C-alpha cells in the first residue's frame, strides 16, 4: 500500500505538499522521509523522469512532471503499475490546481499543504490492490514499468550513484558498444575462416608433407 507521499520542486528541492500521516506512521517512516529529502536534493533537469529506489521494506517511487517531483513510499508488495499511476493522478491534479504558482521563487515550504485532501482521497482509492477497480487498472496498459530504473538506497546515498538520465544512457551506450565490438570481432573471424580456411589448410598440409619428407627420408 501507499504509506506516505511527498511533493517537491526539482530545481531547489523545496517541499510543496505532503500527506498528513498519523503519529505512529510518522515515527515509523521518519528515516525514509529523510532519505526522500536527500533524493530531492540529488534531482535535476537531467534526472530520470521515473525511478524506483529500494530501501528496507519499502520502495520510494518518484515521478517528475513539469519541474515537480511526486514521491511515494510504498510497501514492496504494492504493484509498481499502481504506484506510478497513483503519482500520475497526483501530478495531473496538482498541475491543474497550482501549476502556475509552483515555480514562484517566493514560495515558502509546504505552500500547498491543502493538497493533502486530494492526496488522501486518491490514496484511499489505491489502498487495496485487490479491489475490483485496481485489478482492472493492473490489467490495463497503464505504464511500461519494466523500463523504469530501479536503484538501491545505499548505493544512491553512500556510494554516490546518480539519478541522471545521461548517466544511465551513457552506461547503456557503453554496454551496446562493447557488445557491438565483440560481435564485429566474431563476424570478422568467421569471415576470415570461410575465406582463407581451405587454402590455409592446404598450405599447412603441404608444408607438413615437406617437413616429414625432409626429416625422415
């Protein structure tokens, strides 16, 4: 299930809104909310637009839309398709309600805390992934979540991993380049064998015959 939700500005990490969690949940998620704030500080315009970050028993899923980051802390068992569809619904409503104001430099933290009303209403809809409505959502082609990058929180915060799309793309390009180089070498080797294999075998055989005649006769 969706445990908590936070919304922040990408440019400076300014918190704009959040779900109002009860005291017990607030205490339980305090460390994970600190991690979410650390993620906000790492984001920039080149960051992956969607990402899932593994941390303990939870996933921190985030969605970037028009300079705003929508982040939810969810149980690992909660389907990713539902998590990102939930964030997408928040993004659409937030942009309709506050899109023109969200980038103002004079904003104070949690300037749109009233958005919690919509967060709570939407969260209840997605609360139980077994409900008929959510089962039908899962069966729809909502998002191709297989292409969404997954990170480990320890790697991200302590080993300096980046959330940049360019870093991810560069890694994929290096991998493809290495694969292409190996394939090209293999194809060239096969071509040389097909072209020169028989003549080389004949020459080697001839040389072997000469060597044996010289040595033994």
